[in-house]
């Protein structure tokens, strides 16, 4: 599966952005999709994931209540709606996907075989 992430930009603190992750392939609905982010000099961290076929979604504690992950399988696209953005949300955001992700490994980078190229999100204070 090939992924294309988009929607990043520069926003003031408290603002909102919606990221999109567009996928190729006709079996996208069978894939779990996640967002990770990486700030300069930091590790790549899990942000959110949504299981295949519109299943349950999960979030890192740092974004719960502010970010919402959703998917439109007809459009082969997963979205990350980010509200109440903070300067510490500044990072490159990556989407990733794999058909074999399970609950116990959904936050692990190694669980995902396919990655998009990343989109920069910058939140000014």
C-alpha cells in the first residue's frame, strides 16, 4: 500500500488542522492505519490509530480529547482532525498502515509495514 500524507501547515496555538492520509489499493478497508509524529531530535511517537473496517480508535494520552482519527474507506483516506493545538504538537506527522496490527502492538512503529512521506505541522506560541 502506498500512502500520501497531506494537510500540514503553520497554525497559532489553539488552532486546528486536518491531516489526510490517502492510500492506494482496493483492500484499504482491511488495514489498520495510524499516525505517528516526530519532533526534531526526538523519537517518533504514536499519536492515534484506527482499526480496519471502521473499527475502534486509540489515542496517545497527550492528544486525547483534542485529536480525532477517522476513515473514509470509499475514498481510501484516513483523517486526523487536530484541535486546540499546542506548540508541543509541532512535529512531522506520518501515517502508517498494516493489515496485521493487533491491540497489543498498535503503538509500535515496527507493527506497520507501509509509511507515508510525512507532513510538517508547526504550532506557534
